C-alpha cells in the first residue's frame, strides 16, 4: 500500500485534525467527524449540510465555507457517517431558518440522513429539506434517473445553493434552486488505476496495465466498457457524447464544465481533455462559462477523470459566479 | 503508460492550449511554449520570468498571474526550454523597468537562461538580473549550497518577489528580495512511486512495492536512503529534522511551511503530514504563518511529498500575504 499514513484506523481523524489545524479560519470540528464553519452559521441564514465517506477531498468537508456549505458529517473512507453525526451537522448548520441536506445518492447516506433529519426535527425543532445529487449518467438508465449516484455535480450544487443561502433566500427557495441545479448536472467518469482504502490495504479493483474503464464510478463501481487506453481526444469525445445523449446541448446554450481528476491524473492531462471538450463545444456553438479544471472530487490516489456539464440559465449562472471561499476553492 | 494523452509528442503543446483556453483571462501564449499574462506587463513594472521543463504544474507556467510571474518559457517534459524561448519570455515580461530571471538551479536552464539574458540585453536593451532557487537540502552538502537544485521553494520566491514587483519596487530591490527569499527557503522530498515521461513511455525509476525513498528529487534524482515505507509521523519528523539541521529554527521564529504533493499523493495524506509538522513546530514555539497544503509543484502522477520551510521576517511575511492571483492559487 503506497500511502503516507500512520495507523490506518486513524487515517480519517488525523486527516481532519491536520485540515482544521492548517485552516482554522475556515474549518472547525466541534464534534468528532463533523466539520463546520469556524465562524458558525449566520443567524437567520438557511444552513446547508452534506455528508458522506472520506477519501474524496475537497468533497465533502473541503467545501464548508462562505457561500458554500455550513457543516458536513464525514465517515470512514468510502463509508457513510452515522445518523448521529449527520444530526450534529444539521444542528451546527442551523441558523434558525432551516437546513437543507444536500448530498449524493448512496444507500447508506440516504438512510442515515433521513434518520438524522427526523432526529433534528424532533429534538431541536429544526425544519429540514433534502436534495439528492444523481448526476452520474452511467449508474442507471435515464428512465430510472432517480437511482443514479451523485458525483462531481455536487460541486456545482454546493456552490449554487450555497450562494442562494448566503444572499438570504429562505429554505424553500434554497431547496428549489438546489434541486434545479441537481437536475441540470450530468457527469461521467473513466478510470485507469484504483485507489487503496487504508483499512482494507488492497486496491479497490484490478485493471490491466494498458487498460481503461469508461463510466467507472468513484468508488470503483463498474462502468460501460473496459479496453485498451484510447487517445485523450477519443475519451473526451465519448464522455461528452454520452453526457449530451442524456441532456442535449444546442447552439446558444450556456454551460459550465468541470474536468476533474480522480486524484493521480495530473493537471496537464486534464487540460488535454479540456482542449478537446472546448473544441467540440465551440463547434456546436455552446458557450462555456467559468470552466473548472482540477481536483474538485477525488478518490485519493485513483488515476482517471470525470467530466460534469451543467446547463445554465441566468439564475444559476449568476449564483455560480457569486463569491465563495473555502480552503480548496475561491470564486 | 497509464496516462491520458494523444500523441506523446503533442503532450506539452496540447496541455498549454487547453490551459490557455480554460483561463484566457489569466494566460496568453503569444509565442509557442511561452506563457505570458493575458493583460501583459504593466508599463513601468519590473518583469519576472521563469522557465523550466513541463510536467510540474502549477510550476512553472501556472504561476503567471497578478502579484506573481509575468512570463514563462516552458520546455518538453522535464527538459529545458531553448534560449530563444527564454529570450521571448524576457521580452514579453519587459515593462520598461528590467526583468528578473527567477528559476531553479538546473544545468540546462542556467545555460539557456544566461544566453537568453544576453540576447535580451543586446537585441532589446532590456536589463536583466538572476536569482536561482537552491532549496533542495539533499542535493548537495551545506558547504556547496550553491550547487543544490531548486524545487518547491520557487512557489515562495514567485509569490514574494511577485508582490514586490507588483507594488512598484525597482529591479535591484525586487532582485534583493527574491535572493533573500531564496536564501530563506529549505526543501526536502520523499517519493513512493515514479511518473512516466510521455515520450519515454516508461517510469523514471524503479522502486519496490513497499519501499519509499527519502530525499528523492522531483525528477527522480537519488535521495538519501531507500527502505520500507515508514509511518507518516516518522516521515514528517525526519523531513523537518533535516530541514532544521540546515536552517535552525527556534522559539519565536515565524515561518511558512508548504506540504506539497508530487501529484498522486492525496490531500488527505498531506494533512496527515501537516498534522505532525504542526505539532512539532508548536512544541518548539515556532509560529506558522499561512501554511500551504496541496499541489503546488508536482511531477505529474508521481506519488510522494515535499516539505518546504521559509523563515520569515516582517518584510517577507507582508509580501507573502499580499494579494496574488493565477488559475491555481489565489491569495
């Protein structure tokens, strides 16, 4: 296991301790495995919480910050946090105007977050709503889009809903905008090498030395095909085609695009992917707004990339461009 | 070769094309393999140029931006750009107040940049100065510190000298401050896995499945020892001890520290390293200012980390904290 760690059982707690120590002006950990804004939630502001497994930085905890999230419950690597931790996150995010639970569609997270919502409503009288990200187009067919997993589309949802909450929108409005953002996002991934969960000590999957897998999920969930690595332009072409088959794009549409590394794939190669995506979208007459190229949602040291497209209208675009700040991203 | 690319010979040009396309408000490529500020150098401002091989994003090209660099000449992966490209970078960086060449101490780069300086002086009457980064403590003994290689200390040099130039300091003053910054930086690296140069198609070195190498350079230059992977706290401890043996730190000193991934090592593990470094420095009574944890100077998909410490005085600290902006970093 080629990782820099101490006892694998301490991986998450030591990571969180280091993260809070490095950025005390941004993050606090008032309860174990719950990260909240160091400054707390403003009184009267709608709170936004998320949660999920560790190992995806900046997702999830990294996006706690101004114009973004208020709190986050974080589990073991690739494992759901407990309902109790999620309820603590809701409590910490509460500024008296209700709390939106905004997270990815994974069985364990949904079960625990539903329970956490009930706990928060019963014990603390906090009104909560839920929006689930289901942006991974490969994880279920379009007719069952509600079964899809949530991946890097979360970044757009955190940003846009976060901006709506920050400007003072009420819970129903923040929830409406978050759902609209989730509905406008489509993502697809591809992987070249796996990562290793510290406590498992072995790679999450096996793949040949010259193979890639198209459509693979961020935890190594099976994709569409596995074959010899294709040229970057062909990879980008197929990923965009599959996204556009699910959500057509036409001349005059405005989108943002996130070309994201799963961890080990370097920025150099993301820009090679972006280059082709840009050419293709330019040729279609689609306007790209605020493209994001980098590591926004990772799986530790996994090699591979994801592409997310969000179709914008004026409302989403202005919220996307609003100021935001966390230790990993500043707009 | 587990990389996302088209023809390996096009890796650098396609990467630069994608980078400029993604961030046209920041970067321009007026001459092939020379990146300059999209807005150009302000008239009357001292220009700062750098240069070196590709494959280290954000180093070198990524740091072109306000409060940072004015232009950069970029070579093939891990190879020096030509003297002509460097001379073009100098010409593009010139705002009429002279140009500082600020880069890492590598044979090919030094030879070509010296030649480029002569060309710029002769052909365009541009006064130039040079400051070399020699922060890698393992690459030569202290008595021959001028022979050391430059690594992630460059990030501090670009930031601090860039702030001095941006506020209007003259060439002699920017050069003095850059040299003072270079003198205050110490770095050390460790590696777990190599990377692959696209045109070579095979890893830069071989290393066992459970081995690490302490002190290895960013191109795979030999380090101090190779052995079974140690716990993160021991790794951080040894790295800091070696840095402090070269530049002692005492109670009351103010430093900044950069815990940097060579590429594949995830943010999670950088924070585990930072956690121990912070504890150790806290115990010594050393004050950490603006710690940097992330990917600031990489070797594509190499696994490993570097730690840089810069000892600050009031002048360096205020310049470090001054505003700066490029596509990879905003202060």
